[in-house]
């Protein structure tokens, strides 16, 4: 029987004469993807990491994408600039966090245009694909745009069922467009990005906030709000966009991989994710909160105020020489087309 020492020596020798294994090939392109949602959110795992995995696989691992959640690569309001300036190669952000920069895009925020994130996202992507928004995104390379579902009113301690209830309440709004809607409704708008809502509501510096059901749960805002008024005030516009230089430095075949993972495919994935999140978010929120719905003549008064806010925004764009009315009508046409195509 051979000794243990001889056996060990033979094993070492055998290992030494085996050809070395080939080292793992380094990726040709390393891309950073920044966003402001929590690492545990469905957006991070089901949308951004899913996009990264699909791009990596389609490129044969020649592209490596690192996702940076929860504002770890820049604060939410700076998302678009961070992509433009190359702080992040790709950023997902809210257009309205920089007021006045995407005026035509923000038409999709106006109330009453669509009932689901899937339809809103489809219509928004069609609007972008038409070329109508090219000037707004000239500084970056857009991957896809989308919306969330209808946003509602959530308040800490004050139930809101009439316009009189809302009057004077300090309500967080996501964008200036929605701030104007709140003014029409009699509230005092307070602007802040979504990640700051929890702390502001907990401290009582705001009386409530506007969010879709999905985001109430996603940002744990159900923990700091007792009352929930379901009206469908607005939707929010989002963009996933890429630094132009980072895109143009890719070889042709890798740019084709990015192109194949841009546009409607991921737009609809985002919209459907938000719709599913609204269902579960509503259930979670109402497990501890009270639902209020606006009915009858009171609803008509709310709707009239929302219509005034929408008309004022479109008129403002037209007065600036922008095609506000034409774009608004185009969005409505794209909504109708998406409903037909998707059965919405």
C-alpha cells in the first residue's frame, strides 16, 4: 500500500502538470445602473437587475452591469444629470424631479388620461418613439420610458372626503405639475422626492402625500398614514437613460444588445410591475388604514378642479410656443391605441 506521503506527492505532481485553466474573460464594458428605490423593492430585483441579467446574457457576458439601488450612486433629484455627466452610466429617475426640463413628457402626469400603468407606459413610449420628445432627451441615450399607476392621497391623521377637508393641508407632491393640481384642490403643496416621505410624515412636517398604492408599501409610507383617499389624481413619468458616451463607446454588436433591450419590451415590464404592485400595495396599506372614496357631487367638484389644473398646464405650454395641445391629444390617441393593442 503506498504511503500517504507518496499519494500526496503524486497528487501534487499531477496537479502541477495539468494545463492551467483559462482565466475568466473580463467584460469588455462595465456599466453602472443607478436608481433610488430600496434594494428590496420589486423594481430593483424584478426590473433593473432583470434588465442587467438579460443584457449580460445576450452579450455573452461581454457587458457587465452593476446595479446601485437606494441612491447609493447619487440622490434621486440628480438622477438625469448623473447619467448625462457619466457619474452613472445608466440612471432611472423621475423627469419631474427637475422642474421645467421635460414639459411635454410631463403631460402624461395629468389626471384622467389612463387607468393603469401598463396603458400609461405604452402610450408614453409611443409618444417618445414618435420623436415628439427628442429635444427633451438630447443629452442622453434613452433606454425606455414608463409611468406608474394612478396616484392617490394619503394623510397622517386627517380623513379627507371633501375639498373642505383638504384645504390648508400640507401635502407632499412629486413634481411641480402635481403641485399645481394640489393648489387647485386647496392644499398647500410641498415638494420632495419619494425617499424623504417617511421621515417628513413621521415628524409631522407634512400632513400627507401623493403616491400610488405600490409606492405607499414600497416606501413603508403606510406606517405613517392612517387615511387613504382613492381618487386617481395623477401618474408619474419615469425614464431609464444612458450616458451618451458610454453607449457610443460600445462596439456595434454590443450597442445592438442594448438596443434590443430598449423600448416597449421593458416599458411594458415596468408598467405591469407597477400594476401588480398597486394590487398588493393596496391590500397591505388598507390592512392598517382606512379607505375613503369620493362620490357623487363631491367627486364632480374634485374632477372639475383636476380638469382646471390640466387645462392650465396645457395652456401654459402653448403660450411658451410648445405643442402642448397637440401633444396632449397625441397622448390620448396613444392611450386609445394601447387599449386596443393590449386589451386594457
